[in-house]
């Protein structure tokens, strides 16, 4: 249809772009977050309606059918996915978006006479393909279909160099000739590059890579906007690219890592793998009854949940434990490290799902001021984020990472699977501290037993 | 669109993108990532444009695949973000009576 004039089309695209800005703005604060997301969805609806009304189209029924299929597949998954599987889902949606951008770019090649436009096409194809392949690998790693340990093979550095050169050469041919065959080659090499980029990344760094690939897809969408001469795609893609970059940096620094270190660390033979050696130094272990007494007769308890809790899916049990402690008059708060869970901010989502009040979830800086007033700190499935080595030993791989200073509390209880060091592969001195006791076992099982014992007090 | 306009738009969008997320609380990192992820699903507009311009069966098929993928990104992204944020908000309403009980 040709109902809308170019001027009205531009105005409606501008409104959609403003909606996206308001969406990102809203998502930055808990108050306006949900409304912000709905404004973003409204913007998307306006944009899609505008494109149908502003251009004379072929194949409208087929396109509507394709939209129906996409929605019919995505909505039930989005509705039903477990909150613990959120990182996989975000990575998956990101991958298909990158794939779509790459396909759009290939199809526009036939219309592109200008070499600058062909450059934008090649950029979109490469970044889109990297994002698609990379996201697929992250989904595999998060589902543990692919090993979460960094996958490296001898000579990988050389293979990567060859892939980079091949990308540049084939891209050059596409820009010079605009030929289909070369474009297909660029796409295939882009897919290989995506695999090689993400396979060497270790399990706990995967979330940072998801965020980075999210920013990549944003850039690919922006470049496709340049190709199609569509200003909305340029603005929306650039917004996501820029905000995604900031977010990636923020997450990486919360882990005390640099983005380059995460991506290239494994290539350099860095220690992202961590050691798996067990220490045989003596520790004080406790029984569930001991822990229940410590918690039940305390005044002020801080719970520090970590990756292990998310893996064991113990978020509901820990929320129940907090409720029954509060019923006994104990003040309970949660100290959440920015990277606790399986992706940054994930622990907040998991605890929110378990109905823990938002006000009880305290951020790093806020809770660090409160540890000295805590009678007991209960650390569940966390290790590196409470390891004092981050402050005290400059040689340590996690040195400089902001930590939760649980050592300031009167007593510390660790619920741990084993004495294996955490992801960073360094011993935690706090485990050997006289005021620390340990309860070994699966986080959820231990919590269930402690909960039962607290109720019996 | 001439190159100068394009450059202006891109540079301004970069600054807006930096600015809007610079103060985000780490509590909301996951929904923010998911929301930003949904926004780039707007590539659907691009996919619709290329699908609407071709009559060649192979090209049309590829374009329609792009429409399906982009829709999944856009619609799925907004739905799942809403689901997460609903929990953040809904809990407050439930939390109030609980606090009342203990007080």
C-alpha cells in the first residue's frame, strides 16, 4: 500500500525510535522498567505497521504468514522458559536476529551499485554471521551440550589468523564485484569466525560474550539500515550497539576482567580454565542442626547467593528459608554480587521469581557497609565473589574484582558442594578462618535440610 | 539519505545509547540485556522490505526465513522481558501483606 507519504513515514519512524530510547531509559530503573519495555514493544508495532503502509509490496500474505510463524514459535518459548534458562533464551533470540540481518544484507546485494553500500552489506553479513554462530555456541555451552571448558586446539591462533585474512579477502571481492558466490563465501567464513571466537571462552565468561554479541547484532542492524536507507534501523541498531557495549564493559568490570581478556584470554593461554585441585588443609565443617541454630538465633542474617544456587535451582528454597527466619524475628537481607547467577543480574531475576521482596536485594556497595553488623553470613554456592584474595593478593587472577566483604561478619557459613576452588581456580582463605564453618552438599539439598531444622527449632 | 546526515544520526544515537544505560543498576542487567536484544529485532522492518521487493522464488524464500527469524527475535524478546519485569513488580504487591503479618 502507498497510504503514507514519505514525510509521515519519517515522522512515524521517528516516533518508533523515540519509543526505543524511552524503553532503554525505562529499563534502567526498577520503577519504569516494565512500562519501558511495553513502550518499546509499541514502538516496534508502529514501525512494522508503518513499513506496510508506506511501500508498495508484493507477497503481503506470505510475509504476514512468516510473521505469524515467527510469533507462534517464539511466544510459547518466551512464556514457558524457566528463569534459570534465561541466558540461553536471550542468546538464542540474539542469534536469530543476527542471522536475519545477515540474510537481509545478502539479498540487498543485487541492488547495490555503490561500493560504499557494498561495504555496509559485507559488514552486516560478517557481523550477523559471527553473532549467529557465536550465539549458537553460547546456547550450547549454557545448556551444557558443548563443554563449558574453553575449547582450544593446537594452532588455533593460526587458524584464526587465516580466517580473519580470508574474511578480508572475500569481503574485498564482494565490494569490488558484487558477486553472489563471494557473498556466500563471506557468510560461511563469518560463521566459522563466530565459532572460533566463542569456543575458547570459559563457562563463567559466556554471559559477557552474550552481551557482546548482542551489541554486535545491534551494529549489524544499524549497517543494514544504511544499506536499505532506513533511518529507524540505523537509530535502533546504533542504540543497541552503544548501550550493549557499555553494558558489556560494566559486566566485565564487575568480574574484574577486561572484555579483550575474556575473548582472547584462552588464545594467550590465560588461566580462565581454573584449577580443579582440592585442598587438604583442615576446615571446620558443620551439621545442618548447627547451621539452623546459628541462623535461627541470630538477629541479623545476610544471605550471599551465587552461581551454585542457580545451578542447583535452590532459589525457592532459599526464599522460604528467609521467610521462616523473618517469622522468627531475624532480619534477613540478600547481598547480591553483580555477576551472581548465570548472567549478570540473573540472581535478582531468580530471587524475584521466588517472591523475595525487591527491597531485600542489596547491591554490592550497599551490603558491604552492613556486613560488620551481621551475626551470620550464609554463603550459598558462591566462592570467588567473596574471596578476600581479590583485595589482598596482587598476583591472584581475581585481584581487583570488587567482592562482597563477608569476612567482616561475626560468623560465616558456607554451603558448598566440595572443597574445589571456584571458577578462578584460587583458594579462598576465608574458608580456613576460625569464624567460618562449612556445610557440604548440593545447595538445594542443604537448604532444604536447614529449612526443616529451622522450622523445628 | 546523504552521508553527512547519516553520520550525524549515528553519532547522536551512540551518545544517546551510552547515556541511557550509564546509570543502570546491576540488579536490572539481565532484563536490560534482554530488552536491548528485543529492540534489535526491528531488523524485521528490513526483512519485510526485502521480502516485499522480490518475486524470484529462491530470494523470496530466503527473505521469508529472515522475516521468521526477525519476528522471533522481536516478539520473543519483548515477551520474555515483560515476563521478567512482571516478577520484579508483582512481588512488591505480594510483599506488603507479608510485611504486615510479621510486624
